[in-house]
């Protein structure tokens, strides 16, 4: 979010868009969200079966100058 532009949301706008502030969550809901976040952080991409290392993109040098 751009820190220069300050957006002030009214409670009616927040409710219309389904946005909840941190104060609107109960302790139980916050605990569930924290557990979900911890699970997402622990997730790893499954191995693809290809053990070859990926090469980073390297531009090939030009052998001749186009004139």
C-alpha cells in the first residue's frame, strides 16, 4: 500500500467489502489463523523428480558486432 495516499475506511465500507480489522477477531479465531499461517510456512514444494540443477539465466556473449 502506498504510504503517501491515506485511505480512511468507514465501518460501513469495511462491512460492505467483508473486511475485518484485527480488533474484530476473537482470541479463538486469531489462534486458528496463527495455526493456519504456521502450517503454510512449513509447507514445502514437493520434489519434481528432476534432480538436475536449474541454471540461472546467463546472456551469451555476442561473437560479432552487427554492423
